[in-house]
C-alpha cells in the first residue's frame, strides 16, 4: 500500500470536512485554497452550485497592493476584500471551509481578515 502524497492527504481531509460543511443561500461557504505562492477565496452557494463572490492574491484589483507584503499579509488583504465584496452582495454570515489546510499561517490570516471586514463565522 503506497503512502499518500501531501496533496492526496489534503484532498482526503478536505473531502472529510466537506461531508459536514455545506453552503446554503442564507449562509454560504467561504472556501479557501492556498497554493505555494498565492491564496484564493470564494463564497459559494452549494445548493445552486454557484460562486457568489471571489477574491485572490492575483486579483487585478488587488495586484498593485500586494507588492512588498508578506504572504500572510497578502492573505489578510484577500480576507478583507472577500468580506467587502460579500457584504456588498448582502452576505453577512458564512461557514468557513479551510480546504483541508491547517488553520494557521495564511489560512488563519485570511479568516481573521474576513472577520475584520465584517463577515461572521
């Protein structure tokens, strides 16, 4: 039996969490993906299977602000941005989906940024 790669292990954790975490129209899911260099966030309604709002560190709007910031500072900025965009669409509360990643570093920074921006979870 072959040992899982890091990516496969994360995917298994993510699927395990996704059994319980489900986004509804009144309380959508805030999904986080962290790559080696970037961080992405989406607010998703799982009932309709639609992304309501999204933000990332490669966003055209955010790109100029990212220069000179550490990765965790970039993640916090993405979190604030996703919160602003969600509030503009009338979304106040979400369920947080850390995507199988540990709740530390950039994932935590993004969550804290979103809370700072006014999202509740």
